[in-house]
């Protein structure tokens, strides 16, 4: 049964070097393949891209630090997102992220529910990440450790 809501997720990462630097070459050269894998994954709804159609990793920075890259997508449910993150080629990059990305001392991933058919802007998504940082997880925005259902009830 299809839900009336989709799960939005935004995550950011701070690269150890600019996107065109050889230090992050393996990451950079795999972005399109990983994104295509997400598009073919069960439960995938939408992926944010730069205006020219490239990965958002090539877009002008949305943060004062130009090394921060953004990934923002919509999924039918958490199970679909979880499967993509941990059971596809994406998991290799997650496990090896320290090769290309610096540790962050702030929340770097946020999730929230949106009505099916709605696509929040990138600015709205970044605001959700800031909201999580300022107020912690709740029904309006949450993280992997403390999730909420679309009806606002905590996931047990």
C-alpha cells in the first residue's frame, strides 16, 4: 500500500579536498554510478541535482565551507532508504568515507516526512538540518538513531 507521505533525507559531508582534487578522485568518479543506483532502487522517488543535471556535489556551495557537499533525496519509506544506503554500492562509500571526507562535529544527516508529490527546496532541506542541530530529533525532523513515523509517533 502506498503512503500519503515520502521520507525526505539530506546529508552533508566535508571533503578533504576540492571535488576536482586527486585525493577524492575515487569518490568523484563514482558519484554518477551511485546516483544511478539510487534511481533504480526500490522505493526511490527523487534526487536533488544541480541545475545543469550534474550531481549536486558539483554545485556551487550551499554552506560557507566550499568543501561541504550535499545529497538530498526522497524515498517512499525508511526501509527503501536503508536498503539503498547499506545494501548497494553506496555502502562501500559509507564504509570508506574517511578516505575522502573529514569528520564533522555537527549533525550531518536529517530526515523528515513530506506529503507525497511535494518536493521541498534545497533551502528548506538545509533548514531541516539546522533545525535538527538546534533542537534535536522530533516528529518534524529526526536522525537515524531517533526516528519518527509519518504520523509523528516514535519508531520503536
